[in-house]
């Protein structure tokens, strides 16, 4: 290696050294230490005592852990496609020249700015099984159905019944779809107009243009939003903690 090549390598390392220092100090080191402490009996105030795989054995033998893992997968499996469908549909509709389009875009985006704690309190009231807005609206409809069909339908207990609690949380997540809508709208602005015109000349309708023109060009944006939604659905949510009923059985275990 020549002297010039050594100087180039040294210069390059000096340029990347701030990133390397930050990576090892704030990423690599915390990960390694976390793995080590996960194998210790450690309470922060006392020295760590290594106990091998005991913590992992206790975790895997805990029924609540598996229930929480199932709830997390259930939540992610339904919330991600539903958020994708709702936000993309709204973005496509708002991309048309409709009256008060700017006002509608603002109205859809504003709810995503509401703090998570405030959002949780709001939906806790709306989903309340006895006096919530949703059940108050559903009750007259169910009474009519019971009268004419002879059924015995009742309003669901969204917060305390495990059959409905998951869906209550999933619908709560739709409240913040405005962020994804704005990103999709930005992507739709970059779809070349001439592609739509060419498709129209070939006789393509709305659904054909959406499937063959809009979605392929928008695929990087869709991929980005899906990844962001996946991260959000696997992360502990304040709304879930706030709305969770005071029932600590495994069936009510919140997502991990």
C-alpha cells in the first residue's frame, strides 16, 4: 500500500469517525448491554447477577406472554391492511378536484395531531359500553332489528369484552390515518398525467387506471407506509394502556 493510499484511508476514517462513534455509543453498545442484562437478575439499584437463560425460560412459560404475542399479531394483522385501505382510498378521493378539497384535507389530517393520551380518553368515552357515543347510536338500530327479526342483539362492551376490545383498539388507530393520507397525496402528485391520458385512450376506466397506473407508481410510498404502520403496531401504545379495562386475565393481555 502506497503512502497516498494510506493517507486516503486515514482521511476517510476521520470523516466517518463521528458516525462510527455515534453508532457504537448509542446503538451497538446499548444492544450488547441489553442482551447481557437480559440474562441477569438486575434491578438497577443492585449489581447484576448472571442467571443464564432463566429469564427467557420464565418468559416462554408464561401464558400471559403468549396471549400478548397473539394480541400483537392480531392487532398488526388487521390494523395494517385496514389503515392501508382507508388512508389510500381517502388520498385517491382527495386527489380529485372536489369542492372544498383543501378544507377536507385539513379536516382529515388534524385528528392525527391530537396527543395520544387525549385520543385515548376520547375513545374511552366513545367506546364506553353503557353510555358511549357508539353504543348509544347503535342501540336504536339493534332494537329495530330485534323487533322485526325476533333477534336478541345487544350492544357490545368494547372495552371489557375480549371479543370486541381488539377491534375497538383497531378502529381507534384509524383516527390517525391523516399522516398516511398526506404521504399518499404527495406520492399521487408525482404520478405523470400522461400515463392516465394514455390509459384513457386505451379505454381504461377508473379501477383499471388505479390498478395498472396508480398503484405500481405508488408502490414505494405504500411500502414506506406499511413499514411505518408495522413499527407502530408492534410498539406499546399509550391508547391501549389508557383504554384497557381493569381486567388482568390473560384474555385481556395488551399487545406486547
